[in-house]
């Protein structure tokens, strides 16, 4: 069992709080949703993998409420929401997260969105993370994407029993190999190298 | 001047990099989960989940980047303690060997032998009805000390083996075990200075050593390119470490290292058919039991009198009436720079004069001191039948000479760092404090010894003691208590830096430094703590690289919670922080790893979560504290 049962009354209350106008209350609700998401799933279990996106833990209506503040004008709230989306949403949230991960002006928000994509997984998330790993101007965002790709590839090998020679996985490994050689940041090169070593092991 | 060791230079650092390259992204996810799902909400919920994620990432990045730091080219001298450490690795089979052998030596059955040992462990008394922690008088005491330490909440002791027959008996056994099972016994350069020099040399730093006696057996354990400083006439010279002198005495420790789960019951059952035992206990953690030689030994010594000589010509005897303590074979340990000679029936130690100290100061930038607690050595605290101290003048002479040496070195610009260890009672602590005050501004100590000096009943009423609180001293809030103890000790010793190496997080107190130096201390600590694990592996196992490749750094919940608890405590401190700034202070401390005290007389606080990997079974951690402290001091250049 990946997930434990969630107090639906509490979940509903938090989502309602999220739709109110008071930004401080929205921020609190977003943080609490993130915590609740983690506290109600098992340790060490990946939500999604390279090929299979995580199942949503919310109804479509609830997911819409959750995604709403993602495009708001408060970076703090966008970050907390992005985190919560990674814990609760399924593949339907990927386009919105991908946009934030690639275009948000705030690098911390892009990092959180990239990490959320890595939790949800699936092909579109992988493609977005590949793009970010190559192109984002901030080394921490590229690093987050690399770690995310590593997590998803690892989950695929373990959960989906996909061999590392699979073409999709092989492409990602090739990309990591390229990044570890040419990225301008020593930190990013180190992470790419470490992720490759880890996957090889 | 010592050279760095080309063959070893950077070897550990290179390996450390490889090792961290394997740092898995899963570690961050796993730690985030553990903190939010299992951490105390009162602490963890002060940061949002996203902030926690960013926080962990920031530390992880800092850790990785700390590996790229340049190693210093300053010159380090490690003084004064070096011993030969013989480590006997106990697994269940070796414990069985030992128990059966010892029982047979005493002509006892295994149940009778273990029963006697259990009785002594229960009472804490040795075979002469004195404390087990002070002395092992026979083979029963050796097992009793183990069983004592294996009880919950206890740790390994350091009893002395005064009786040469017992030492010989144990040596014979250990030698036989080494032949039968080579993996079970390793011999290493030990002692605080030996441990320090070993790890710094392995890092490729320019390090030399100084100790009074250098027997061939000890020399054989030293890396060959390590330089040993010797004072001869009015000169200081360097010798390669393989040049031991057979006229020198030597000192050994026999160390039983053990792993969780060992039991004596299977041996009893093997003999009697039933697992009878009135004292069921087993170690809960990896630890060790050190059986010390009480002094340096060379039985065929030609002297019977000991004299301390000052450069001025003043002489003070060290008395040992009827060879009561040294028993015709022991040699005094003197934590001083100087030169000794045997002449007729007299052993004379002449302390270094100012010119020699100046020569030392010119050769070194840093001196890492250990063994100063020898001021509390039984020889220097001998009493006559009337209970009067007979070596008080000698002790005073040594303390004054120590004070003069340290004061001169400090005045010549040498940075002095001391590892605080073995201060078992307030008088010894006072002697050491008075000897170093004003000269030694930097010290290291492990968390257990810090708790001992500032919290045990022995120290109650002394200036080192800090009254206990009701709060539990374990867990995140316990770490705050550790900080309070460290602050108290740093003030009691008037230190500018105190480094407390711990199992969950390291704590560094510094005062009078700019922020940049505080931050450098943090980066040095991250590096030091990890690289020492490799140093321990390297000295213990010939295939250490293979073993190292299997290990990985682990981000541990306890360390991060300790940091968060400390940040919270500082943020809540009314005197230090304006209430409006509390949230900012909490975040700054947690993310930066330090809180900067703007009062130049106050201490800034650095907390670094420990990221040690899980050590492979059987790895001896003897001397790890010394090694970590030395590496931190060398890399931080505080």
C-alpha cells in the first residue's frame, strides 16, 4: 500500500481554505496539504515512474482547486502549491507543473515544480525534466531535474522492471552522460555523474 | 620542516569525492519524508514542506561542494601521546575463544568464570574490591569490564593493567589469536597524537610528530615519510619515523572492539548444555573496551631515580618509594618538550629552553596537543602513608614548564589546539586549565566527555559543572542542552573555539571571528567528518577501497533535527534575538548552519549534521574522535 487513508473532512477543509481570498490562510493550507500528503503515504515508495504517472489522490474537482493558485502572483504560495501538487495530483497536473517548472521567474519555484514532476512521473514529466536539465539557466534547477530523472529511472528499473537498456531510459542516461561532461557547473556535473553511477549500480 | 607525503597526498580526498559522487537523490527524499512523517511537529512544522525540501537540498549541495576545497599547506605538529594499539575484534566466535581460554588459564569452568565476571560487572568492583573502571587485576576483570560496559546506558572503560604478569598473559593470548585468525587482530599507531598524525598524513598535509619515547615497535607503525621532531642538545632535528630507538620504552593498549549482539550464554550452554546465566547482557552498539598499560615499559631499565631538570639547572625529583608504582619497569610520561637521558642510576628529563621552543615555533604553524591530563597521572599524585602528596613539587614543576612552553609558542604565533580528554576529576581539570589558560584557545572534545565534565556527580561543585535540568538530554532538545554545556566549558577554559564532535551533529562554538571564518569552519567540518571514515577504513583493512566503494553518505534525521532544535532555541532566546526577528533567525540558522553572535565577546554557534555512513561491521573506531578533531582543526585553520 502506497497510501494510507486520509481524513476526508480535513482534506476538504484545507481545500476550502485554499480557495479563500486570504493569502496567509491559503499559504497555511498549502503547507498543511503538503504535510498531509507525505504523512499519508508509505516511506520509500515512489509515486510515479519513468513510464507510468502516479494515480491522482484527489477527485478532478479537488485537483482543479489545488491547481488554481499555481498561476497566482505569490511565489511563496506557488512553491507550496507545487509541492502539494507533487504529493496529491496525477498526470493531469503535469502540463501546469511543466509550465511553472520551465517559465516561472522564481528559481526556487521552478525547483519545487521540477521535484513535483519527478514525483508524478510519466513520459511528459520526463521530457520536461530532460529539457530543464539541459537548458535552465540556474544550476540548482538543472540539478533538481537531474535528480528527478535519476529517481524516475531508478523507480522504473525497480517498480516497472524496465532494463536500463530500454531506449527511453538509455536516452536519459545518454543525456546525463552528456551533462556530466559539458555542463558549466561543477555541482551539476557532479550530480549527473553521481546519478549515472547510482543507476549503473 | 615536514614534507607532505607524495604517495598519499590527497588519496583520502580523492576517494571521498568518488564516494560522494554516489550520493543518491533518494537520500533527500527519504530524509524529507522522515522529518515530516516522524519528526516532532513542534520543530518540523516551523518550516513548510517546501522549505524543508529546499533546506535539505541546500545542505546536500554544500556538502558536495565542500569536497572541492583546497587542502592547507600550513605545517602541523602533533604532540605528545603515541601508543601501540592492539585491537582484538570480538565476534561471537572470538568471544568464545577468549572465555574458554581465560577460564582454562584460571582452572575454572566456563560457567564459573562467567559467573565471577558477571558478579563483578554487577557490583562494578574488580578482583581487589576497587573500581572496575580503574584497574583490571586479573582475567576475570577483563571479561567483567566488558559485561559492565554492555549494560544499557554504559560505554567502554579504560581500566589499567598494572600487573605485568596479566599483561604478558593477555599478550600471549592475543599473539596466538593473531596467528590462528589474522583478521581478528590488528595493530595500529594510536594515542591521540598518533591518531591525529595518521589522518593528517593520509590527507597529504605537512605534519610532524613529537613524543618523548620512540621504540622500534612504535616506529614500525608510523608512516615512513612522517617526520619526528627530536630535541637534542640545543637543536631540534627531524627523523624519519622508521628510526625507532631500542633503548626507548613503549606503551601499549589492548582494545577489545565489539559489535551489538555478543553474548556469553552460548559458551556456557556449549559446556553445560543449558543457557544458564544470572547476568544476561549484550552490547547495544559498536564500541570498544581499552585495557591500558598504565605507563611506558622497558623492564631492563638501568635507573632507579627520576629527576626533572630546568634549563636554569634547577632539579626536582619524582619519587616512587620502593618502586611502588612503576614496579621496576615503568617510565614516566611527561607531556613536555624536552630531552631525557639515563645516567647511572638516574633518569633525567631536561625541559626545553626558550631557544628550543622558538625553533619549534619557527617550524610549525599549528600544534595539536594531547596528553596534558598526565598532570593527573597516579605517579604525580602519589601519597605517603600519612596521606600527604610526595610529588606535588614535581607536578608543579611540570605544570609550570608546560605553561611556559605553551605561552612561548603562543607568543611566537603558533596556534595551539588541544583535545580535551581524560579529565576525570576536578583537580585534574583545574591543573590542565591553569596550564593552558591564555595560550591554548582552541579545543576539541567528544559529547560523552563533555557530559562527564559538565554533568557528572564527580564534578559537582566545581567551576566545570553545570546544574542539571529536568529535560531529557537525548533527542533534539538534548542537543540544545549539549550546547549549554559546551558554552559553559568554553567559558570555564576561556577558549575562543570549542569543537564538540557528536554522533548526531557536531557543534562548534567560536568567538571573535568574522562571518567568513565561521562559514569556513562549517565547510571544513563537513569534509572532516566524512574523510575520517575513510581514514578509519584505510588503516583497518587492506582492501579499504573496495569497501569504501560500497558505502554511501547518509543524510540522517537526528542530525537535521538537532540543527533545527538549536536554531529554534537561539531564535526563542529573548536576550539574543528581538521577538520580531525570530522567524528570520530560525531560517537563517537552519539554512546557513550557523548563528553569528554580533557581540565580539559572545560565542557564535555552528551546527553541522553528521553524515557518516553506516560503518561496516568490525571496523574499529578507536581514535576516531582525535582524528576528526585534528582534521577539522587543520582544514578550518581556526
